[in-house]
């Protein structure tokens, strides 16, 4: 009998209290809600989410979404009680509630599976949203051109920018405004061929293709190329856009919180 392939389910939080977080699962069932037993656990005070809101269950090589809530679950904008999911679908839990992108990937080696699978413990899901983390790692040091080589490597890369989510299985990947780029990004500060992401020596790297020292890691310019470490803030220009590197080849858009108004400004 042929064994079932190892399929990793990846949930990327696009909007909501967990925005920017990316979670991987191997479970045959993934429960979503406010209850502490849920693998995807939303804050207790998020009243529009039911304690047991939805369930994603594996049936063979397919995944079925089942709504268990009072306020509904939406698949690509349409309210559903049950539906089969495909990679790239967008789920919304309750109208105007948290938005999540559903992705799947097949792992072909036990080593890769161990490296890129995150634990399902609920304590992870109770952590602060990514935007509230304020890491202060040292500035990235320039990397000599001779230290690394840019070759095709079979490693995963996931990029989340606004509602757009792209998953790659091979590096290098070029980001730029030109539609011919691997990841085409419309932003006033982005050049045609802006930045290259690659993998070497067991680490993800970024290379500035602008020739203008526009690319920054933790506000320090990338001189030609530099390694990416977990929680690094990668800014494609001094005016953005900015991504947080979450490790494991995952880049999520980072937005600085809006400044709070003082009482005087509020009255005005």
C-alpha cells in the first residue's frame, strides 16, 4: 500500500490580532477558535470568534473546512458551512474578522520536515502578535562577495505582502517592479530588479540589486549582500516596504504601529 504523502498545512494570518504570524501543521485536524485546546487560538476577548469556530480536517490528500460557529466562516468571500480547500484559498472567521491564507506543501525528506515544521502547542498561539515584537539584533555586517555563491537550491520561501501571498520551492528569487521578476511588487520605491533572495551555507541571504544601497536590514544598509536572521527587519528602501524575516524562509509584511494621539491632539 502506498503511504500517504507528508502534507504540511500552512496558515498565514493576513488580518486580525495574529497578523503576520505563519503557522505550520501536520495534524489530521486543525481546530480554530478561542478555546485553549484549539491549535489556532484567538484572544479570549475577540467575541466575534466562537470558542470552537471552525475545523480543517484531512480526508486523503484533500482538506475540508467545517464551520462550527455562530457568526460564520467565509471562503474566498463566500459564507460556507463546509467546503474542500485548495492551496491559496483565503478564509475569514466571522464577517470582518481575522483573515487567513491557506497553503499546502509536500515535504519529500524527513530532514526538511523536521526543519520547517513548528510545534502545535497552544502556548505558541498565545504569543503577542508579530507587530508588537521589537527585536534589537545587531546591524547586519557586510558580507564579502567571495563568501557565498548564488545557485539554484530547493528550499521553501513564503512572501506575504498585503493580501498577496506567494510560495516558492526554489531559490534564488528576484523581487522588483518588472512583471518578469519572480515576485512582482508595485510600490513607488521599488525598481525594476530590486532585490534577490538566495540560500547558501545553510542560511537565507539578501542581495541589493539597486546599486544605490537602498536595501536595509534593521535600518543598516546592505552592502552587496547580507544574511537574514530570524526577526530581522528587511526594508527594501528607506521608505519601505518592510518585511519581518520569521525564519524558515518566511517573510511577512511589517507595518509600524500608528502613533498614539495625546489628549490635546484628540481634542483638536
